[in-house]
C-alpha cells in the first residue's frame, strides 16, 4: 500500500518522506517503529485491544485527553480504563493515569482533563488522590484557562458528603479558570448507568472539538470474565459456617462467615472484597408499611417487576437511610414543612433515623404505594474485605462481619447486612454475593518483601487472607501483624490461628492492643510507636504497610503514628516525613482499606 | 539404727527437674507473665508458679465454646493466699474483696485449709494482685507447691487466751518453714536482685520437698482442722487453761488415684508429745526427714504418708529423736468430740464475742436475696477484731468487742446473713472442694452440685426425722481429696460427669477413714441408697451412735483401720 494525501492524514511533504522511508525498512525496523509510535497508547490500551499497526496511527488524531482517576476500591479506575479505551477507539490521544502517578505541574500542558473520582468515609479523597487534591487546592495550583474538563463523581447518597471529592475537583478546576465541557454527574452506589451516560456526553462534547460527529459505539469491555456472576447477576452462595467470634460478655458481635462459591466460577485474590446484596429486616419493612397506612398486599412495579409493596420494601428498596436527596424528593408529597431539616444540620437529623421515623414525623403524606416506591433507591450492596485465601480454601470465601447495633430515637437499630447476617441468616441459607477486585490492597509481587499489617476489629479480615495465602504459597517474606480490639479475653479475633501461624513461622511477629484491658486506652498506634525503631527498620528493608479498619477510629491515628516514626527514626523534618509517606503511597508500599 | 533406709533411687520425676533448673523458683516466670498473645504460661512455669501460690487454670465451662470461636481456653490464675490459722484483718479482707471484684471473678473462696482463694485473674493482673496483697502484708508464697503449705489452726471460739498463743505457734511454724528464695520478691514486688549473693534454702535445699506438705494444729475437743489428715498434725495439750505442748501425729494425707491401689488416703499416726517451746524445731526436723527420704522419682508415691509407710513408724521415731537430739515424750491424753463449727455468737473467756457465719462450701458471693459478699464487706468496714476462716469453710467474725457487737449484729440482719442454724445439721457439716469449672483436676462437679444434692437428701433426712442429726458429708471432684471426702461419714469422690464413688464409715470425729461402698453411681442411685441407709439409721441406731459408726456396726462397710487397707474389703457389689 502506497501512502497518498487522500488515504492518510499526512501532508504532501510527509507522504513523500514516508514513501521514501517505508519501503526500505527491514521487518525489525518496522516492528520497532510500530512500537515506538504506539507507545503513547499503551496506557489507554490496558483494558482494550491493542491498536493495530501503522494503519491506525494514520487516522486523524488531533485531540489529546488525560483521564485521571481517584479510586479507593477500584471502581473509578475501572471506569477510567474503559473510558480511555473508548476514546482511543475514537482517535483521541488519551492518557489514563492514577492521580498519584500524575505530575501536577503538567496540568498546564493539558487540553482536556477528565476526572473520575470516588469519595470515601466522611467526604475524604481516596488515598491515591490525596497528593493531587492537596496540590490543586494549594496556592501553587496554576491558572488553567487553557483547560477543558469534566468530572464524574462516585459516591453513596446515604453519606452526608455525597460525592464530595468529585464536587471539590469540579469547583476547584472551575475556580482555576478551566472550562467544563459537560456537567458533573454524581453517581450513587448503582453507578453504572449514570456513568455510561456521562461518558457518552463527554465523548460527544470532546469530539466536537475535532468536528467529528460520529462516535464509535463499540463498547469496550473489561477482560473476559471468568464467571457469569457479577453485581447485576449475583451468585446465591450457601452459608457453610457462621460463628460469633466474640465471647459472651463482649460489647461486640463479630461473625465469621464461610460461604460456598462452588459452581460460581468466582475467584478472588487476597485483598479483594465481597459484595453482599442484603435484604431488609422483614419486621422493619412491615412496620414501615403500617406507618405508611398502605395495604401490605398492594401491587407495585419496581425494577420492571410487579410485587406487593411489602415485598418491594423487604427485598428491593432501601428503607433504612434518610438521605438528603431522598428527603428532597419526598417533600413534594407532604404539606408539612420539611425545610428545617434540609436547611439545618442534616447529618444530625439523619443519624439513626430511617423511613419509619421520617414518615411518622413528617406526614401526612399524599401518595400511592407506587409513587412512594418510585422515590426510593435500590438496597445498595455492602462490600466486605475478604478474610480468606482462595488458594487455601478453594470454592470458599470467608468474611468477618461486625454486627452494627445501636439505639437511636428510642428504637434499637441494626445494620442492614450485618443485622441480617447476625440475626436472620443461618448455616444452609443462601445470600446474594459477587466478588470485587481491590487493586489498591494487594500483597507484594515479591513473596520475600516484608509486610506490616495493621488492623483493628474486623479490619483484621484481609490479613487473615494475606497470611493464609502466604502460608499456602510458602512465601518467605517477614510479616508483622498489629491487631487491636477491646478485650483480650472476649475479642481476640482468630487468636488460635494467629498463635499457630506464629508458631510455624508464617507470621513473624504480632503485637496486640486491647483498649479496655487497662485504665488507659491502648490502641494499635501505641503499639506501633512502642516498636518505632523496629518498624522503621522494616520500612528500610522495603516493607509494605497495610492498614485496614475504621478511618476515623483508627486509620487516621495510625497514619499519624507512621509519620512520627518516619520523622523521628529517620531524623527528618515533618514535611519530609509527609513526603516520604506520600511516596510510599505512590509506590504502593502504603496501602489502605479503610471505611 | 537397726535398719538401713534410703530414699527411692531412679530417674527424678519431671517436677524435680523443673525445680532443679528453676534457679530457686524463678524459672521464666517473669517473662512468661509479660508475653501478650496468650493467657497461658509454659509448662515448667505452671509448676513453679505453684510455689508462688498460684495455679494456672481455665474456665472449663467455656472450653468448647472458645475452641469453636477460635479462641484459646480462657486461661486464668487462681491465687491462694497464705493466711496461717485462717486469720485476716478487716483491712486485708477489704483488699481481697476489692481485688475479687475488680480483677477476679467477683467471688472469694474460703478453702478447706483456711486460706483465701481468688479465681479468674488473667495473666497480666497477677502481678497487680500480688502487689495489692503486699500492701496489706499478705502474700501467697508457699501457699501451693512442694513446700510446707498454709498452716492450719483451730478457730476455737471459747478459749481466747490459748487460741492467741496457739495461733502464734501456727504463725511461727509458717514463717519458719517459708522458702527463703528472693524469687517471689523479685518477680512480683520488684525487689532488687542482690548481685553475687546466691539464694540459700537452709531448710529445703535447692530441690525443696518431694511433694506438698501440710501442718495443722487442733485444740481438743475440736478437731475442726482434721488433724489426722495432715502431714504433721499437732494436738494442743492444754492443762489448767495453759498450753503445755503438742501431741505429734505424722503422715496423714488424702490424695489417691482412681484405680491405683498403691495410692491411698492415710491418717496421721501419733508418735508422742513435745513441749511447746520445741514445736517449731520439731516440725522442721520432721520436714527434713521427708526432704531426705521422700520419693523423688514417682510423684504419686512422694507424699510423706508413703515415706512413713515405707520406712516404718518406729524407724521414723528413731530418726526424729536422732535429729532432735532428744526423745519425744509419750503421748498425752487428748479427746476429740467433733469437727464442726459453732455457728452464731459465742463469747470468749476474755469477754470478746465471735460470730460464725455459715458459708456454704466457702463461696463468698452475692446472689439475689443473699448479698453475702456485700454484707461481709460492710462488716469489715466497721469491724475492729479479725476474721478467721475455718477449716469447714465458714467465716468467724472474731474478737468483736461488746460495744461493736450490736453494730455487727445489725449488719448481719440487714444483709440477711446467716449462722445456718435453720439448715439441716447435715448441710451445716458439709464440705465441697472447688472442682468445676476452674480446677484442672476435676472429674465431676462438687461445689456447684453438693448444695442441690443436699436439698434432696434433706427430704430423706426430714422424712426419717434426722434434721438435727450431725452427719459429716463431703464431696470432692477428684480423688486428690481437697474436701477430705475420705474422712466423711458420707463421702463422694468424682469419677466422671454426674458420677461418683460413694464412701461410708469414717468416724464423726475424724480418726477413721471411710470405705468405698459403691462405685461410679449417679444421683438416682445415691438417693436410693441413702434413703435405705438413713431410714435404717433412724430406726436401728444405738444411743448417741454416729452414722459413720452405725454403718460399720451393721456391716454395710468394714472399718478401714489404716490407709493401707483403705482399698481392702470393698463390698462385692461395688
């Protein structure tokens, strides 16, 4: 094939040069050139078919775009990779990167920036976004008048700071002079449809820049799945074992659950999560129907299926969370003034309240069962860090689930999933599940790398999976587990297993902190600080640090303890310690699975 | 010397090696008690910790549950406090009460050897407890282990002056025979290690004794301390209200092993009399004979009773006289009448008052409607005398001034405490060891079961018209015999869950062992047998005849005349 101006994007001069050059190249040279030219696409190609040959390079490619993801559990990352692959198919020169891998100074050089960001905890940015987030919000952030951008925010509307990280990026980029080419979309737990719509909008807006109107509709899919079961089509896993790990006398109930994956084709790696799609407490659903004054057998259509309103409220729809978006929608059906709660401290109002409370307090409502159910979102799945190694326990998955139970507004409340597990699911029952990768919480590739695992309460779950995996694979790297809970006698989760691992050498060291066994509270961070010198030595030896557990109750303090250790043992400034820890994060030597 | 005697030769038992390698009872106790991942300590330290007054135990009720929950057994420590003669000050009582409720299991146990026992202390709190004890001048050194244990002393509410003097001898003997190692002070009380000054055990030597060693002092006519169950039983000889000295009995002991006939309970045999001034030294000399001739190759044959039976009582007397440098005098007359306690108020010769509280099986705790622990605590806050724990596991509020008597009586009433007089005489004469769930040796229930069993026996007793008939009934969860069940008129020794060997025919005053009557029986059989026997007793007994004598006379069991024939002539149907 001979290049011509008509059949290529090149000028006459370029066509001449190319035609002189190409016929004289050896095969090896052609291959090399092929790789050289397609290198920029390598990242974009991670989740897609590799672009083929010089032919494709020859198509119009005047648009460049950068997609940055801020991802804690991998959803944003996966979306970014799919989006990148799709843009690449539409001749966009696209670069997909984790925020932690992107040099903020390069912002000035960009034309198009797309951010896909999740929010976790109480409005916090994911670990891999902290450096970029801080830079962008600092005085050092440059003017970005040249930049077009769009933001896709992922979150959970049951949290007060719903999609806050995405919203912050949107606002800040706008402040810095950048132009939004598509409005931000805030996605709830079921993000897939909204994300796909945003993606289309952004793509169309972007391609307009080149005058291209045809959008390739070929959807790019993730690597071929090994199982037909996923979030949309969950597997019904049988419960093989259920043990309350705490002794009578404990303040806690922590359930060790073993589920069968037999026949599902589902597999996972240590660090991954398991999604459970729960059911509401039938008693709670019945009580809601009663306060609503509905006939429990009234038919409604939900998700294209006609069921009774009681069934819908038991099996399909979320009834335990009063979120701001929901209250805004429900306001239309009552004459009672709802503005005080919307304008007041909504977090304070919504804490410990469910729809029964809201309906009781703000009625009477004027709605049909169908109208009511249409306002509600589907019961979101809950993700739990997997507590077993698939290698060690093929066809099984183990979980460590803490029962959430408290009293608020005069009623006992329980977590939807943990309550179901603790109170209603027994051995032999089944539960809807799917597996979920967590690329940001993985054992080091090198089995000789030392690991330091820090977990409190159910945060110890993934470390059981790590240690099981290392035992199974004969990994020889050192390992050190810090575990904390309330009482040694009642709450030492998996004690006998850890003692055995210590004895056989799979686990090198273990330190424990039981907060209520003495007058002064002792937590894992105190144990870390007690062993500052040795922790630092391990870090110098290349140890990877893993933290799993409650963000506010633990991870924050552990982070501070690590900073102190690095600062004091390394004899460096606070700023340098902060920088070191950020580097560890970027190098995946400091991984967190916090909630 | 007419006969050549030496200690059994052979490979030393495991415990001998532990002692040998322990550096005077230190072992690795200090490090073991700091190890944070497990509530247990290594085997060698579990043996050594006994010399410090503590046993590692676990709540056996929870074993299976904890195993299922992936938790190790609930390892915990029992600490037995050294209280010679069972005496404790109100301040000491309050400390024990506080400790039991903060780091113990919320109860206290009065043992059958007049000591406090506190249960359920987790490893990391043991040192705290040792220091709490030290703050009120208590310790647990030698409360367990192969040394002289807590010295018992009759509580004797009537003869105030002689009690004080005899108690003083008990305390002197206890002090004199304490190990001298500094290990206890170093480990628990942060005592300084004095470099270059090796520990010396002038009495024990570095191997201590082959086995535990027990001394008790009785004041006739009360044999409350079961003087013949002791390795050394001292029987006070009081003439004209003055303590003169003691008859000496040697080689008693209760422990045996089911199915091993060469193990047996034995009563101490009286060998003579020594004046009171020489009694401490005499105890030391007796103990050193056991130290030198006891069996260190087989722990099941290591008690002093077996040594005496092996060397012969005559040889032993000669050896003792040789070590003393003089001959012990002939035995003086002493007559025992009972082993029980005098419940309620009694007045001493010095005008002070004593109140003996009935405490079923020695367990002090609060239950609904019976706030025993709280009541005693409130009494301790105002009491100016002392407390005496009795060998029958009761508690005497001793030396109450006439002025305080009214206050104490009011507290007794306010807290619904009892002298037990409304209970049947058989319940008032009952003893049970701790057994399940904490004792590692237990084969069957004792303390938790005997009260309920007695309620059922009470029905038989009442039917037979024996409500006020004093019958000594005792239950041990295993054949080691902490409740001295082999000296009970009705004795039960645990064989398996819900199963007991039943023993009959010991004397009321504690000078004759019992005999096995039935083996491995359950409650239904126990009650059926007792119904028959108690009804026969009610109708066929002679004037003043005790139940233990009655069953021997009518031939239900043959009399055990010596520990060596304890297993002989058991009934054919047993």
